[in-house]
C-alpha cells in the first residue's frame, strides 16, 4: 500500500468511527493519518469535530485553525473555524472567518 493510499484508508476508517460516535477511535485513526501527512487538511477538519464532540473546544479550535492553514480555500474549514471562534466568545475572529467563507462561496447562505 502506498503512503497516499494508507493515509486515505486511515482517514476513511476515522470517518467510519466518527459516524459510529467512537470519537476516541476516530482521533486515533486521524493521528495515524497525520503521521503520514501532517498537512492533511481534511483530517485536521475532522479532528476538530471529534474534539468538539468530546467537549475539548481548545483542541477543536486548534485543529480547525490547522485545517484553514493547510487549505485556505476550503469554505467548510472557514465556516467551522468561525463556529469554533464563536463558541469561544471570539466574535471578531468568528466574523472574519465568516466573511472569508462568504467570499469563497458567495451563493451559500451562511
């Protein structure tokens, strides 16, 4: 199995665990995928939602920030980051991310 194939398989396995609400198991799979590709933005995005589900907003925010850093043109990454900022009471940052998301997909009613 190539490294690319393996990281995709780990990501998919993590997503299956996420849908089964096995957030700890999902995070373990995502960590393994990141060991192969630390800039795998979709994994960071998914980790953010896992951390949110287990109540760790600090790590959720950090993961969402990495998702945006590694894929700055991803509408959903900016939208998620905006939500996490809002939940942390960081309204100015939330509004900035929402504005970026709106520019990326102007027809999407945020």
